[in-house]
C-alpha cells in the first residue's frame, strides 16, 4: 500500500489560464479550501514574477497550518532567494526549481549545451538545498528529452540534494504507455529512486493528462501534480479531483491511499470555478452537473432498482448535496456566521460583518436564501475586494430607436471620491459598459460575457462573468453578483476593467 501525495498548482499554473487573475484574498480563500480538501503541497505562486505574487505566496505561507507551501523558481539564485523570503513563515516550506532539458528548448530558448544545463542544475539545486529542506527539481519538457540525458539531469539533481524529482509532460505530448515506460526506466537506472519522491506534472493537450498521471503512479510515482477542474495553460492540467476519485474507486487496482477528503471535492471545485470565471462543463467527470444524471429509461430503471447498475460514484462521495439550508430575513448574525463556517469559510470579524449586511439585503428581496446564495455572497465579496472601484449608482433610460442611456457612479480610489458619467449604447449593457469606459478612461475589448442564475426561480441572484482584453493581448476577468442582472453586469465589467487599468498603471510605473 503506497501513499500518493497531492500537489496542487491551481494558484500558479492554473492562474496562467487566459483571463484568470486571482486577487490575494481569493488566493488565500482557495488555499484554505485546498488544505481542507487534504492537499499535501500547495504551489502558491512564482514569487519573483511580481510584487503581487510575492505578497500572495507570503500571506498563504503565513496562513496555512498543515499543508506544505511551495514557490516556483527558475535556476537563478535571485529566484531562489525571493522564494525563501516569501516562504520562510510557512510551517513546511518547499521550493520548486526547473530548467528545460529537451533539444528544442536548449537550442531555441536557453541556447545552452547539455553540459551547461547539467552544471546549472548542480549549482542551483545545491544552492536551493542550502536554504530549503525540501527541494523539488523539474526537467521542463521531460517527455521530449532524450532518455539518456533526462536520466543524467535527474541524477545530477539528486546528487546535488533534490528531495523531489518532478517529471513534467509540459506540452501534453506523451501517452500512458510511453509515460509508464519512462518511469520504469528511471526506476531501473536511478539508484535513489525509492529514497526521493518522484512526481508527475501532466498537461492535457491530447486529452490524456489524467491517464498519464495514473500510469506514472502505477510505475512508481508517489506524487501527482495538477489543478482543480484541470485549469491551466492551453488545454489545462491534470484534474486532481479525477485522480483522487479514480484512486478511491479503483483502490483494488492502484492499492494507494491519499489524504484527500473526498466529500469536500464539489465545494472545492465550485470555489475555483466561481473565482476563476471558468464554468465546469456539465459532462465533466466527477464534478460535472450531469455526472450523476441518468436520462436513458433503461439507466433510470436500473438505478432505481440498484444504483450500482450505472453509478460507480455516489454523489455524496464527492460532496454533491441534494438539499440546501434556507435562511430568511429574520435569521440572526449568529445563525448566519455558524452556517458560513460549516460551509468551510473562515472570515475576519470585519469580513463577517460585511457578509452579514449583504445577506440581510438579499433576504429582504428573496423569499428564501439558499446555500448557493450564501456561497455567492462570500465569493462575490472576495471578488469585489480585488478592485479599487465600487459601483455606487446605476440608472438607465430608454431614449428612442432602441438606444439606451446609462448614468453610472463609481467610488474612486481616493476616499470620498465619486466618479460619475453617462453614455449611450444600442442596449442597456452596452450603455453601461461605454459609461464605465469613459469613467475609467480605458480602452478594452469585451471578449466574454456570461450570465448564470445562482438558484432557480424568479428571485434568483444573477452571477455575471465578464472578460476583457487589453492592447497587449492580456485578459482580465471580473465577476459580479447581484439580485439585479444589470447591477451584476456592471460590477463584473467594472472589476475586469479596473484590473486592466491597475495593471496598465503598474507597467507604466515600471
């Protein structure tokens, strides 16, 4: 029986998804839920990449109580030093350093010889080990690296003090048969294979990331890396929730244990989905809305007679609940806070006070406040704190010929400063967004606008996602939650545009 460690990189590789930008509070909220889910290691970010990333990694390192907190670093001493400063408050810090090893990366990106790469690995792993007890090394693009050179690179890292070796399928190139054979080769040629932890980091470009990760586990990997919902670069990463449930359901085959609390899976998925703005496809394995739905009459008949006929995963296993706890306008703060805590949220006194105020405002408008509404209240509050601008007033007016006018007031960055302007558009949303552009003086392109109801019924809250693109091609995502769909739409666009404006200002300052 082996124990498989789970290494989550939602906050690092997952955030490299176009349009996904978590603010610090969102990152801490996700990290706390990942720890509750049972993740062993959380890659909190790439500290040297920006001041914001450094601060987020440091805050997560200082907040978590059990999970190892990891920071990414190139084979550069300054990167390693920066990671050390960000992580030194963690109960269990780890650095993850990487250097490409494939011919195409050496020739075109690094312009280094194989010997120079080996020297860099030896030097920087040794340097990292002088600061960290846990040092992970990744030979980037390992699956397109000559096997003999990959073996030399791995051996060099181990000799220099690496305690974890990660084998990444950086571009999603390999398949389960090849990847399993690669791990068998390393097991046969690396004398210390069982003394260090071998890990796997797969991408999903050919749709085989989960299968590849499981093949690596079959052949000696003791750590699997991935993200929640499989978000990440290009087609994404290994979906950790799928691996966790596969190891559980097929325990007879894999003979492996994990530290994952499976009934926290759906809650973890929902949190990442909302804050990233990336909806989970209905047919997504394990956590999709249709994962436990049965349309066929034959299937329905079988499930009614015995769920085992067509259902290998029970909804309760991953935390899919069929009921919700309604709260109303007469509910008190104690009941509200207690319910929020049982849902997995840890709020400061100030945040709890603000959340309760939002709850009371919603309860005055809705007959019944559901658990989904409560999630939306907290996540909406966290999301809105990621921007310096707040919607204070929205007024719409029909003009003629289908033209709409909008008056928008926004609380500015300076205290007690209200920015207000008006504009027209061919519809209400266009009018609102044109007005926000005028107020913020931004030139962005709306690339995605999506509305979804948080609950069923006429009194459902609206959850709006808006993604904008700036001139350099970078995407920014905003989320707006409100009882009124137009208010929610304005909040989402204001948040996305506000992030774009702040980023532009940082670049000018640099």
